[in-house]
C-alpha cells in the first residue's frame, strides 16, 4: 500500500463502524454484507452473478497476492478466466491487501481491476470480528464510505429487487455442438457451468430466466444458479411445473434447486447468513458418501413441503439444511451446492456426467 492511501469506513445497519483503507474505486457503495470463508478464488467469486446486490467480506487474511488474470473469451464466447463478463459484487471487504502480486497468469493487481470496474473496496478491516457479527446477527445492510463522503442509512435493500432479472441474459445464446441438446435457464449462470456442458459435447441453448422454454425442442433441461430471493421467479416456476408433466431429464444447481423445489410444492426461506465457502460437507442421503462442496447462496429449501413423489437427495452436515432433491421415479434432480465449483473442489462434477447420461 502506498503512503497516500485514503481512509474509509464500513458501516453496518446495526450501528457498527469498522475503519480501514480504500483500495478500490473511490466512491461509496451499499448492499447486503455477507461473508465467504473460501481461501482462494477471489477473481471467480467477484464475477459470480450470485453475489449481485452484495458487499462481500472475504475472511481469508491475505487477498490480492496472485493478482488478476487477463480478460478474454474462448471460441464459444465463454470467459476464459472469470465466471461472467463483469464484477457483480457491490463492494469488497478484506483484512490485508497485497498490491504486489506474483502469478504466471496475472496481468494486473486486484486494486487496479476493481478501479477499472468501479467497485469500491476496503482493507485493514478485522474480518474475524465482522464475521462474528454477521454470524450472530445475520447478514445485514451496510455501506463502504471513503473519507470525505457523506452517506447514511437507510439504503435500498437489494433483497427487495429481482436480482435474477438483473443478471440473466436478455437473449437466446447457443454454445457447442452435439447430438444432445440442453436448454439452460439462465438465472445468473456461472461460466464454468457452460464450460462443463460444452466440454462434454452438449449443444447448449441458454435462455433468459423468464423465457417459455416449454415451446423448445430439447433432450434435457438445466436451471442455473443465481442471486437473491427465489420468490421473484414465479414465471420460471410456472414453466418448470409444465416441464414436470413430461419425462425429459431436469437438473438444477443452487437457485435451480430452489426453483425446482418450489415447482415440486416446497417453499424456500432465507438463511441467517447463508453458505458461502469451499468446504461445506454434503452427504448423499441413504449412503455414507459425504462430499466437500463449493456453495454460494442465502436461501434454502424447506423440504418438509415437498410433494409425495419427491425426496431429499443431499443434506448439509453442518446445519442439516437441504442440499438437493430428486423425483422418486422420473429423471428430475437438483443440488444446492456447485458441482462445477470454480473456484472450489470438483468432487461432484460427476453429476454433470450422470445428467448427460440420462439424455
């Protein structure tokens, strides 16, 4: 950090004020303050659309030491190094920022990248104390305020907006080629999900979150991850209910799990502080198999209200919350965690293979 660094504050809705230093874009920001305990993967996390509307606190103490890779897309138009085309977090909160980076793939510092994309950030924060506050009181609204800027509560609550409509594509996009076609409902899809399908030789049709996919010809249906409250996606749920009348395979991830569950008769609810990490243990019910999973969500499924033709598939071993559902006789299933990871463990990528084998 240079000697001319500028002071900044992180202010929470409960009155807590934590002082630090600004190292991103020099402007205030506000949003829902959440934390992730992942040790690596800040380029992937910051570009994950599931963080739309949120200020992210990364609990790992040293951030920025391996810099940021270059922009760029592959032959399919899929980002080479990020999980979307832009940074989606509204702000970043860390403890120790490393302006000096070292990595063979890096082309710029984290601070420079944040400034390019106009994302405020603050370092020098006691992130352990902040995490304790969020665990005890729950995720709450907050703001990053650089020195000399006037900004106060109240601020808009991003949970009252349809974040999925904000991050979803507004057009139909096709990727890959192959004998099998999968329609992907984009609720805020991570690009590694696109990569996982294309690498497996699937023709992928990506459609907006509220698109009536029931009129398309396809071999399988996929519902992606995404931010915010699933209750805003009644249009998607209605289309899913129509798809459930058929027999074509359906697979959902994260928000996809919540939307499929709602279509199956269950309800969803907001978690106190969510699951955002690379180390969430999810056990496959009926077995002794437990997988370490990557997760990023603030809502969960109330499986007690699932229809009689459905059953829980995975359970979180930390808090007992639902981590997946499946139909008892038809090829319909979903998981709350991220099999594609990026970043995080890839132990459950076999779920993509199982889905494709059903097509």
